[in-house]
């Protein structure tokens, strides 16, 4: 049986994460909900940021959730893909910048 590890219907169970630790669950959801309230950034902008971060941390549940959230906020496919490319560029750049460390070690040890 080849059942995928990530089941999309499990996303609906996220609210149940508090069941085994109600106090910490409440604190998390209070914080989480306050983060996504309109403030200096619009809810739409926050949704795009969340979508980009979801791709960076490779969370399929988050990708599903923030793709849907973006659709509900009027984000189009070009905006979503641009956000994913921003995430990819930052992630790729973060990998490459560590090459400087490799270059420094190589230069010191190869002399």
C-alpha cells in the first residue's frame, strides 16, 4: 500500500494540536492569529509571505493552506509564483553564501 505520508485532510486536524496541551496550544493560536491580523502589512501581503516561507520550510500543509488563503484574498498565480521564486532565490543564495566559508577554509588549509 502506497499511502502518502502527508494527507491533505490532516490539515483540518491542526486545530486539535491543542488537545494534549491546551495551555500551550492556546498560547500558540493566540500568537498565530495575532500575527496574521491587519497591521503594518495587509493580510494579503502576509499570506504571500506565508506562502513563500511555506515553500522554504517545505511544509505541504502550509503550501496548501496559504495557496487557498491567497486565492481567497485575490492573489493571482503570477504573484504566488513570484513569491515562490523570491523564496527560492533567498534559499539558493543562503546555500551559496556558505561557499565563502568553504573558500576561506580551503585557502587556509591548502597553503
